[in-house]
């Protein structure tokens, strides 16, 4: 008989995991304590923007295999329980807040069937899985716990879940691995690399991967600072070093840096945990990675001041992009919004455009002006900032929009626009890490 799965926590990770597992033929029940979220999901609606997810979710609900509940007791007949709750940064500190993970474990522990498996997918500080496993066995000696980190990217969540580039399973017992091999049988058939690890290593794989990615981005942004000082071009430099297969060209896009719900908080939580473990020095470089990342935001503001005026009071600034990256409506730690807020705080009149993230951005920063029309956003602007590289912004015709703005100055914070095109349309074009001489 096919395994029956539960997914505890239905955010980006959980909602996607539930829909994808159902699409593989499993019966899946998703649980969340937030009633409004479960109501929406039950109707086949996704409470956030993720390409392809809503279609998959509604199709799976119609198939009868996928359902959602706010009653934890409905999970009692499941064989495997995936914990997919959030682990945000604690208020006033760097560590991860484990409140949701702890309460998920406690609420499911006694309901797990004999031989059932709890599988953590949330990103947690190393040591958490071992602690949770002890707690689970204390409450329910016939249950087991494994850790199975998730590497999905927002914007590609469905694809990354169905076709992961590797599966990492932290297990103590062979029986736990056997159950997970049953869950991921279709991936194994397609030869997806399978890495069996102990619990701490499986937790570390996730934070190590995210730290590496953050380091790669901050490395290229540090090179951008040098290029600016030396009149070089970071986009050419990135292309050239990227041809070396040991380096690789991905994640070398210089600009205003990383944000979102994972990289910033994960590197901070890693530093906090390393310190607790007495291994602070080993990851102290991440402090610099964080600092380079945050500095990129200041460098953009400096460019604005240089091109407009030191005093931004009353200046009209148009900002293209609010999401932390394209194809997402997520504004958590969004570099674009942070820059918008800082420029507004300096006295400028800022209007922000985004194709998907305005509702979320407005909730977080109601003081900013928002527009759903690119042309309205650009109208009378004294400077334009391109801060999230949505495709629609690359499709803007610089000749057509020039008549809308007061000053034709474009600052490309993502190195994604065609400089030649904008310059030949008569725009002053500025970017991070490139010579800003005309
Ligand atoms: C990340 C990891 O990629 C994923 O494996 C993990 O599970 C969760 O965290 P995500 O937060 O969705 O995924 O975004 P990602 O695509 O990694 O981008 C993170 C940030 O880095 C974005 O703000 C993006 O704009 C920025 N970035 C990315 C750059 O500034 N330059 C690059 O070259 C790449």
C-alpha cells in the first residue's frame, strides 16, 4: 500500500512539498494552524506567488489525493510526517527561532503510528534534529525521526521539488532510510544523487550550501567595488572567471545583493550556532559576507546622490522592483525595498513598481508610494532605479519612456539591462561595478 504523507506547515516549502508529493501519487494531508491559509489552500488557491504552483495544487485537490486541515488529529493515519514550518531570525538576535519546529514536533509526536517517521525539512541549527529525535522517542518510543533538507529556490519551487539536484537524508536507522527511499522512489529511478548522512551533517549541508551561495554573491560584489575604484567592469570580469569550470558562472551576478527568507537569516543563524559550539572563528568570514551584501545597498544610494544631489529632499525617485528577486512576490529582507525606504527617509518622494509584490510590500512599508503601472511610476521621475530584474523591465523601450521622466538617468542595480541600448537612447546609465564614465 502506498504511504500516506502529512505536511506540517504550509508556507512556500510545505505547500509546494504537499502538492508535489500528491502529484507523485501519494495521498497527502497538509496541516497549518493558520485558518485563513488552510481555507485558501483547500480551495486550490496559493497565498503567495509561485509560478506553476496554483495549477498543480488545484489539480491535486481535484484528484482527491490532496487535502488540508487545521486539526492535527486528522494526521493520525499518516505514515510519514514532514515538518516544513518556518525558522525565522529571532527578534533582536542572529539565532534561528525554533518555536514553530518545537511545537510541530510536540503536537505530532503522540500521533505518530508505530513504525511511523517524522521528517524535518525546515532549515535548523545543527544539533536540533538529534534533540528533536530524543524528544520524539521519549514521547513515542515506536516512532523515528530523520532530517531531509530542502534546497528549493523561490520562483522554481515546483521544478526544484520534483527534480532536485540531490536528495540528502540524515538518518539514524536503516528503516528510516528505507521509508525515505519509498517516498523518493521516482527520483531514485531518475538517478538523482542520494546522500545518506548522520543527523548533524544533514543539517549542516543546508547551511553550508546557503553560506557558499551567499559567499559567491558577496565575492562578486566585492569585485564590483574594486572594479568601480579601478574603472573596470565587473560584468566582464564575472563572465571571464565563470568560464573556469572550477568557478562556474552562476551566482556571479553583481548588484544590490542577496535578500529573501533564507540566505540572510541562514548565514546569521550559522554564525550564532558556531559560536555556541565554540567554533566561532570558522565562520567569522560570514560576517564580512553579510557586510559586503549590505554595503551594496549603500553604494546604490551613493550613486543616486552623486547623480542627483546630495540633498534628496523632495526629489522624485522611481523604483522598478520590490520583490527580493524576480518571479516571486516575497519581500522578506528585499534589498530593493530596503533601498526604497532609505531613499524615502532621506526626504525623496519614492514610487515603487513591481508586477507581483506590491501587496506584500505595501503591508510592510505603507509609507512608500506604489504603482502597478510602469509608465505612471516613471512619470516626472528625476532618477530611475532598476532593483529587481523582472523580465518586463528588460522589455522597456528606453526611447519610448524617455519623454515620461524629468531626467533620463537610469541606475541598474542588477546589471541586467542593456547599457548600450539605454545610452544610445540618450539616457545617463549607471550601474554597480562598472565604469560610470560615459
Ligand atoms: C535560496 C537557495 O538558492 C535555495 O537553495 C535555498 O533552499 C533557499 O535560499 P532563494 O532564497 O529562493 O533560494 O533565492 P536565490 O535564487 O538563491 O537568490 C537569493 C538572493 O540572491 C536573491 O536576492 C537574488 O537576487 C540574489 N542573487 C542571486 C544575486 O544577487 N546574484 C546572483 O548571482 C544570484
